[in-house]
C-alpha cells in the first residue's frame, strides 16, 4: 500500500513514514470527515491470519479504548482505530519531527544533562500512562518522536 490514490478504512494514504515487521505507518488524510484536512499517522498491521490473531486483536482494541482517554502533552492523541480487510489500524495525531534514533544519529552522544532534559517529558508521559494502568510495550529510540 502506498500512494495518494490508495484509500484504506476511510483514510487516503499519502506517504509511508515507517515500517517494521508487523506494521507500516502512513501519513494519511481522513476521507470520513471531508474538509478536515488534518493529516494523521495511520499505522496498519499485516493481515491477521492465525487463530491467535483474533485474541491479539481483542486485546489491541481493549487497550486502545483505554489509551484513547489518556491525555498528556507528550503523548499523541488517538483519532480512530478499527479493523479493515483483515488488518488492524490506529490513527493518531501526526507529529512533525524526527525520531530519537534519527536525532542521536545526527547529533551523536548527548551530555548527561542534555539527555535528562530530552527524556524528562517522555518519562512524564510514560508515568502518566502507567498511572492509568497502561503499558506502551514498544518504547525505543525509533518510536519516540521529538
């Protein structure tokens, strides 16, 4: 899936932002709310095929329902989620910036004080999510946007 002529679950895919072994993330525009024009980051999983995938999907939606209510300045807002064509998807605010991995690649190692200043808002967001009973489960330098 790629290109501005592809529509998935009511979102027009504009550009692939990243991909890993289980999903791809696209810059997309909702076709469900014409005129909104607000781009989102749309993460789409690989097709669900195994019986255990149904259990994973149920857990995914249970967690997303709880996560959608969490608000913090350092967390992206969930704008929508669902299943289409045997794939799960979640739309979040699109954040302009670079990943922590890209930043470190460009800047090199950080001084301790700079690392603390950079990570403090991230730690606050995780602490806030954990206080609601949520665990992100995929925190890494390539999933953190600055």
